[in-house]
C-alpha cells in the first residue's frame, strides 16, 4: 500500500479516469440521438415553413454576432497599432534628445555645424596611418609620388 502522500493524488487520478471513461461511453450515444433528431425533423412530414424561417433567423443572428466579434477584434487591433506607433514615436524623440545631449557643448551652438561633419571627422581620426598615407598618395600627382619614393630610397641607403 503506497504512503498517504502518494495515495491521495492516485485516488484523484482514478476518479478523473472513471469520469472520463463514462463520458467517452456516453458521447457516441448522444451523437446518435442528435443525428436521429435532425433526420426526423429534416425529412419528416412535421417540417414546416416556420421551422425553416426559424433556422434562417438563428443563422442570421449567429452571423451578426460573428460579425460583431470580428469588428470588435479589428477595433482592438487598430488600437494596439496606434498605441505601438505612439510608443515608437516617443522612443524616437527620446533618442534624438539623448543624441543632442551627447554632442560637445562647445560645438552645439556654432554656425555651420552638422552631425555628418562630426561623424566624418571621428572616422578619420580612427583610421590607421597606412590608410591615411594611401589616401594621401592617391590625391598627389604621379611625378610628386615618384620623387618621394626616390628620396625615401636614398635616405634609406644613407641613413
């Protein structure tokens, strides 16, 4: 016999299993009864115009209820979209304020200042010297480059 701590959950599981099995046994009987009742009303002589009208009315009521649910869901969705859009706008404004505060105080008020110039200047400071020399060499005319090479070669030999 299992200890009482384990016995209680096992007993509850057994009770649940018993109720599920009885429901499973009754479900086919209920389904057969429902089919019989629909067949009797659908093909029997008892069917009248009032029954058809009531069926159409119930379908119309169900459809309007469904349409109302769909409309309500669309309304909720649009409200969510609007709130998300406003939230994004607030985040953008916060980032803009933060970026403006990060700029150096001495540069903020000067005329002709732009963030693009500042970014280019910072990027050039970060470039290694080899890239700077290469860019400088590309800007200089070819005869001047040749003269520099000659002077560097002579200097290297002599010194």
